[in-house]
């Protein structure tokens, strides 16, 4: 099974991962790339969707909602994002007010009663996770504080030569208040663009034991298991992380007991 997807930018909407890819059951992912003045229209059908503005400005409109101007940052390294949530069964149209780069994600839903909403940069929470050589800064956007069926979304920034998601953690089982079952997708960018990192995905019994190099615009699919990443020296790593929980939406995980000892070092 391949858990790595590559993306070459092209105009319009490109679906990068669909349900069934990498054993995903609840998550799809893609990119909407529009030049100023271009439009993209679709229906959410039986999915809830989220749009994360990676860079540029746009409007997002539908039958009973009108988000006239969203987007502030030029790219993922220059500020917090705008995030738009649209429930199932809604028609929507994106219009590029400038050249705009948007991450699209979707998950099956029957929660049609949720009202579409925008999470502004001012509402995004910022947290620092880890220490020393294994630390990252994270933005928390679509959390359990907002209504959704499955989605839970944030961004992470990893400094030169650092590890992230370490000690390795998993979220594979519903065992509140310790752990929740949530599959995940990572989408990577680097500054400068030539950067790269290493992603590892593995389970306790090694039914999954996958390691790959990730580069600019790569996507990894994490149906289960521990999933640490390492960033190459000299670069800043960015990854958008999209979790989808079948029954729960919480920021809870369990660390690999083989490596948890480092926390006491």
C-alpha cells in the first residue's frame, strides 16, 4: 500500500486523495488553484467540506451564505489561515479575488443542519508542542469547538532539522479521555521550496511500516498508526493536518511506549 501522493499544480480543482486511497475511510483531499477572476463551483453532495486558504484572497458564496472576502496571507509561511466550513447538500462557488491557492478536504456527512461558517485568523489558536529537537508550532483551526461531523483541522510548522509528532503518537482507538480514533492526512510545503523531510507511518504490530521522503506539495495518508516526521536542516517545514474521527473529534493521542521515555530525559 502506498501512503504518499504527489501533486503538480494545475488550474482549477485537483483531487489528490479519495476515500479508499491508503485505506482512508473518512477523508478526501485536493487543491483548488485559481487565477484572479476565475471561479470554481461544486455541490458538497453527501460530504462536509472545509476550504483552507493557503494563499491569496477569494469569496465563497452559496444559496444562504456569502463570505465576500476571505484570505489575508500570501502563502502558508506568512500568517494564520482563513478556513471555511460547508455542510453536506450545499451548492457553493469560489471566486478568486487575487490568484488564490486553497486546500479542499471532504468527509462523508449527513449533518445538513449545520450552518456554513468562516474561521478567521483571529479565531485560530496557536500552541507550541514538544521541546528541544522535537518541537513544532501549531495552528488549531477547525476543532471540536466548531460544529462538524468528522473533521478536525490544523497546521504545523517545524524548524530546521527538527522532529515533529515525537515521541511518535497514534490516535487509533476510541478510549476517552485517553485516545480517539481519527485517521489523518498531511499536506507538506517547505521554505525554501527545495526542502524535504522524512515521514514514517507504523503500527504496533507493523502491519503498516512505511517510510518516505516528502517534498513540496506532497501528501501523506495516515489511516492508523504512529506518524512522526523529520525536517531537513536549513528549511522550515509546513504541513496541513486533517483528521477525521468516526465517533469523536478530540486532540487526544497515545505515544509509542518504546519512545515515551524521552519525555523524562
